[in-house]
C-alpha cells in the first residue's frame, strides 16, 4: 500500500519527462474501430480538456457536439461520403495526389464504426478562432490517447452539412470530426522526424 | 529503491488518466520570465515532440527556428513592438477591445527575458498547413509544461519581420513565437469551462 500511495502522490504531482513524449509517439491516426462502447467517465475526462487549451484573447472560440446516436452518425457518414465524391478537395490537386499516395480511402466507415464522434466547430466571429480551435483539437486527441482510446481528425472537403444535421449556427465553421473508440489492431509508435524541420538561430 | 523502481516502470508504461488533465490545468500563459537558462536536454525533448502531431496528409507543413542569441531576440522584440504599435490588430476592433479588457500589454519584454524563443512558421504551399501548424504548437506548449518550464503563444499582428530576421523563405508564414523559460512567480491552475461549449447529439 505504501508503494502505491507513493506512486499516486508522485504521479499526480508531475509526469516523468519521457511519458508525454511516449504518449505522443503512441498516438496514431486510427481508421478502423471495434464496436466496443467508450467508458462514460473516460469521455467526461476527455471533454474536460476541451476548454483548457489557450485561446485567442481567452475567448474559447469553439463548440463541441458529441454524437452517439446511430442514425445521426449514419447521416453524417452519408453526407461526408457524398461531399468526398462530389468535391474531392477539388480546389487542390496536390491534396488529391497526396491522398492517393497516402492511401486514404474515400469511404468513411469510421464515422459509423466509432461509438462516439466529437464534432468540433470554430466560432468565426472571434479573433484567432481557427488557430484556437486546432489547439483545442490537439488537447482532445491527446486526452483520447491518454484514456487508451483511439481517434483521428477528419475534415470533410465541405462541412456545411454538419451545421445542418447538428443544428450548429452558421457562424460556427465545423473544423473536424473526431471519432473516439477502441482501435481494431495495434499501431506501431511514431518516430520523431525533426530532419529539415528544426533550425537554430536562423532558417537553413 | 524498490519503491522508486516501481514508480518508474509504472510511470513509463502509462500515465494516470488524471495526470494529463492536471498538466493541462497547470499550463498557463506566462509573460514574466526569470533569466535562468533552459536545460539543454529538456529543450531537446521538447523539440522532439514538434513532428509527432498529426498533419494534413502527413506533410509536416511547418518549420521551427530556435533562437537563443541575445541580439536576435532584441531585434525580434524591437520589430514586434513596432508592428504592435503600428498595426494594433487594426483589422479587428473587437480584438483590440478584448486585448484591453484582458490587460495584455503591448510591451513584449518576454521576447528578450525568456532564454529561448521557438519561432513556428507554417508552409503555406501544403494542404491544411495552418491547422497542422497549430496542432504542432499545442504539442510543444504541453511538452514545455511537462518539463516544468513556462511558455506562451504570441502572434504579432504582422509577421514578415520574422521571415526577414531569421531568413525564413516567404512560403512559410510565421504563426507564433513561443518563449521557453522559467516563470517568475507561480500561476494557479486553470479550471475547465465547458459551460455552453459542449453539447450532446445536437447544438443548443
């Protein structure tokens, strides 16, 4: 018991400096989910992190809609697959090429497979809304990993259908659908790839 | 000794589910730094996390320039304070009002006080470069907190001067200057503010 108490005190005080790095390495984009439900307390802890990220002038310029209803998930998937085939990121040929190269399928089965979808929308009336929304998304995906759950950040090429299905006011621009669930299969941890990305004192 | 070994094994294996949340609560925006240097190994661990965040089509659309040179920091501060007074986020009256209300000073002493500045720029030629860059920034500020160090994300109203001083090519758009250092004084942990931000099944 003394040992456990010591760990709990030490653990709640500060994480080992390598632990966060290891968690960031473990977190991978997951597109294949088991039907197993997400623990309600884990989901609550994940949602608590949403508003802890810094935001422009501290305005919290975002909203989160948690979807678990099967019919709603089915409609979201249907509309997402429609916009994917109608507008395959058509404004950007490079992106299409990249998606083909990285073998990202246009079928979005994860939108109905995962038991929970968190739809994240930014409040476009606020300063730095896009930047702030994506910092918050980073917090969420790390919190999901920290619960032993899997996620990805999926941005459809058009997102107005999310406003419509979820009754999100038009000043909010949906930025990502973040499925939450148990990964089918195991991913290998990521390696850091700092080559050509980090410079000292000046670029190059 | 057995106790410590137990903690280290348990600790490196998985974080307690509350630990990440506590770390996110502790991380505050810090504008006042001690002159104490940043440990080199800690900085290396922080920089390792920069490329672990997911990015659009896995293109890592960003670059990081680590600045420790006093003269370079002095020039960055001088230019930042000039653009702050010349272009005080003038395109957005609301932002000016918010900055006044939240008492954000236009003097940017932290740019010379903090021993290290990480300048983060997004590669505008890549898809989802802005979103991806801000996810990466979130990873960095958490990694900084995890080392017991402090930071903030500072975005000047104009950023071209950073391209010029740091010789960053023009296709990269500087997004933030992230000072890294030891906080002067102690901040109280943040509270989660989910009220009006999180909805279930649909907005409202």
